[in-house]
């Protein structure tokens, strides 16, 4: 289990980043695509939220005495296999880790329509992950 102070700080960072995305994300994908500043605020905060979730996941595995996989997707998958988070949530987060890599390493041009869709529909997955770890830490 991750140290409670670290857990609380990282969960707060995820929640703050998610709140910031929700605060600025326009309902319209076209409005989002037209505003560079909004796109940058959203992508930065998505990256921060994903990175903090990955950090939490890796810490959790390490603190449990388990090997931390080399790929970010496998980190989430391992937590799903261990029952720390629901397997379907682990699967969605494993897929989301690809977005983190895309942003971090600038592998290509971002699809802003897809970023808007993810920001509109998948932020609850990040919060659910944090809630699951917080619940497990209090057991």
C-alpha cells in the first residue's frame, strides 16, 4: 500500500487536474479545436492526471512487494489482475496510458476531436481509480 501522505497528495493532484479540464472544456468539439489555449490547458491537465495515476499504480505495486511492469499499460493491468481495481477499469486505464505516451513523447499530431471526446467521457475513470485506491488504503 502506498504511504497515505503520498496517496492523498497524488489523489488531490488527479482531482485538481480533472476539475481544471472540466472547468475549461467547451461542450462543442469545434470550439475546443478552435482555441489553442483551451487545448493546451486540457492536454496538460490530462497528462498530469494520467501521470499521477500511473505513479500511484507503480507505487502501489512496489509497496506491495510486486514487480512493476515495464509498460504503463501493464501497470494498470496488474492492478486489475490483483483485484485492486475492477478489471474493466484497469483495461480502460491501460488504454489511456497510450495517450500519456503520445503526449509525453510527441509521437504524432494529436487528434483534438478524440481529445475532446476523452475529456468529455473518460475523466470519471481517473477519479474511480483514485477512489478505489483510497478505499483499499483504508481497509
